[in-house]
């Protein structure tokens, strides 16, 4: 079952349950996926779907943080609710230890010796770990390992 099919199925369940908040969040996810599919990119593969889902989650969490800083608890609550719904469709992220092992492997593979070689390591890692690990975490681990 593809992600779009799963979302369609969950939308039907939410409609039957008259869960307007969840239905609204699911419709937003579906709209973003359809928008991505019709933007001339062709068929959405799993990697592109994951990228859209991760981006949506990040946007919700950023909005949540801004609303909390500004004291808008009503809006923050809505954003957090939608972020939790989106989390259900996010790919399982790799643990830090797994990513660190791949970083060390890539450093050895390209023969990186210091921080000046960060680009050689980050390029291939970013492509291979897209949707599986947070880019910020990858970058931090690469910096740590290259500075040893």
C-alpha cells in the first residue's frame, strides 16, 4: 500500500468518525503530495513522498515553536496536533549510532583527513540517507568525526 493509498483510507475513517481536525490534517498532506506529483516531476516515488512528509512535519514544528514563543497557545496546540498526525506517515529515522557508523565508513572510503574534506563526505551521505536521517544530525556527526 502506497502512502497516498494509506492517507486516502485514513481520510475515509476520519470522515466516518466525524473527526474534523484529523481529516483537515490528512487533506493537507494529500494536497501537498498531489501538488508535488503534478508539478511536472512525474510519479512520486517513496523517497519524494518521504521528503514531502518530512518537510510538512518540520514546518508544523517550526510554526509550533514560533506560536509558543509568542504566547499563542491556541494556535500552537493546532500545529502540534497536526505534527503528530504527520508523524504517523513519516519514515522511520535511523538512530544516531547507525548514522555515525555510516559516517565513519564514508570518511574511510573517501580518505577524508580533516574538516576541509567535509564536502567529500557530506555529498554521498546526504543522498544515501535522504529521508532516513536528519541532515543536521548527519552534518554534526561528520564534523565531530573529521575533527578527531
